[in-house]
């Protein structure tokens, strides 16, 4: 049975850095090691102890590089890959000008496969080993994503985006077809290898009460599945929801009324929450996802990170409303947003959000998100001196956290020096040929 021992600086997680001192919850072992066996983390400890205990393991000495869990991106739209960084729109205009025309192209299964492969190659190059994605209304867009993720051995999540109003005719389904198509895709993909299906109403404005009710019924029949949607992203969106649902207490109530609020619910953005919404989300143990580059890029607002003290909060790029595929850039944006709200986030909190925090949001922390014995070996290594600008700052660092922070703020795909998916080293150059043969 083959074993690989990774040695270097190792990120260890012992709790939530939002519920206790960040440096107690997350620590860096500067002489650490991680032993991989059969796709799992077999052991974690000091490099010397692991070398002595497993003398026949293949040794990969990463020196001063940081070994940590692969990044987990908890809210993305892979079909928006080709329109990332489009100029000058707020949410509703963004959808009508860029998103809906691009998503219409996914009626072509060949195009869907091309973008799914491109997206996963881009994100893997940035060290992201798990994503939770919206697809389009087309079933083949889910099939394309799942096949591409399966070819790469990824733990990944996706769902057909359901809309039956306030969208182009080519992107509308009905309450019944949303239920039927989602149920068929769930049966086809959920639990296959490392894949999970996610019930996916885009958001209340693009679903009639009948469709929300149908998807709530599907979730009630499959409570083990995740459900993802958007919540309180922009103030004009909230006003739109109020006009469409005049009897609802608030935005969250438009989901709760139809059975779309629960512990396995994942609510993206959640910037402009009322006190009642915050309390109800906490009561139901739902998860929120912070999308800082998107929130600033299209002018949505500043997320309140204090919610992480009472709620599961993950971190996400929100491709392509978000302006980067990189979770490093996303962590930097989260730091900047918190600064604008008067809070200084510790590097431990940022790395935790991008790994275990997002894994917890996806109810997957028992599988991924930390370097713990028995978990799946989705691991990355970061070169903490990947550019001259970063290296000159690291040279002055007085502790490991000061050495990590410049990479969080200025790093990109050049910092990713290694990726292991389910224990196997990942080679970007080989990925496309593997996908074509699947």
C-alpha cells in the first residue's frame, strides 16, 4: 500500500477562530508532516516523528512551503466563467446584460463541456479542490460539470438552476419541470463517487411561488441534500422581492414559506439581513456564504463577519460576479471588507474561512477542509515567497502568521506549488486529456 509523506509548514485546525482565540484554533507547525495513504490522511505530526514511523513512505519535502487543506469555494456559477470581469453593472442589470445571454449558450452540450473543463482547470490551478456551483436551467449543464469534476476525482457539488419568471423564455422552466428535472439529476448524480447534488432555485425573483413550493417539496423528500440560493444581496433586489411577495415578512420568509429554509440550506451573500432573518437563520442552523469580490465588484455592500460567531459561514469567489477565480484574492477582499466595517481579521480566520469554514457550510467538514486523520487527502502547498514583492516582505516576518499574510494579500496561482486530489498529485497538463477520455 503506497504512502506519501509531505513535510513542511503544516496548517493545523483545532476549532473555530471566530469562537476562540484565532491562534489557539488554527496553528502552523513549522516542522510538520502529513502522511497520505489510500486517498486519506493517515497521520499528522512532526516531520521527524513521521519519518521515523513511516520510513518507506515516499518523501515529498516542501521546505518552507505551507501545507494546508485544498480551498473550498462554497458559492460559484461555473457557467459565468467566460463573462468574469465584465464591466459596469449592478445585480439585475448584470443578469440581463451578461449572465442570461451567456447561460443561454449552455443549451449546447459541447459548449457546456468546454466551459466546465475550463472552469475546473482554472480553479485547480489556484488551489481550489472543492466547489459548490450553480449550473444553468439545462440538465446537460449539470451533466457537463459533474462529468468534468468526476474525471478529476473532485469532491464537488452542483445543481440545475431553476427559474420560471423574470428571465428570458429560453431560460425558463416550470414548477413541474423544475421538480422533474432536478429529481432526475439528483437520482443520477447525488452520491456518485465524490459528487453531491444541490437543489437550486436561483432566487425568489426568478421563481414563482408554485416553483418554490415544488422545490421545497423535493427538498423535503431528500433532506440529506444541500439547497442553495441567494439572499439579500442588494437593496434594490430586496425592494423587488417585497413587490413580488407583498405578504412575506422579509426576504428570508419567501423561502421559509415554501420549505426552503433549513440546516442544509446555503444562502449566498446575505448582506442586508434584518434582525428577524439573523435570528431565524441561527435557529435553523443554516449556512451563509460571504462573496467579497462579487459584493464589491457589483456594488452590493459589506458583509457582517460577526455573523460567523453564531452561524456557519463559508467563503466564495462567486464566479463570475466575483472578479477572480482565486481564493487567495477572495481572502484578501474579505480582509478589506472587514476593515471597512471596523474589524481586523487574523490570517488564521481567513485561511479557516477558505477551508474548514466553507467545508462546514457545505456540511462536509467530516470529509474535507482540515488536515485531520481520516479525512480525504485534498491538500495544497503554498510557496510563501512566490514573487519578489511577497518574498521581500516575508524576509522581514517575525512569526509564521506574518510570513503567511503577504501571500493572502498578494498571492495568486504562482503561489500554488502543489495540489493533491484525494491523495493523488494533480497535474494540470494532464487534466484535459483525462477529461476527453471519460
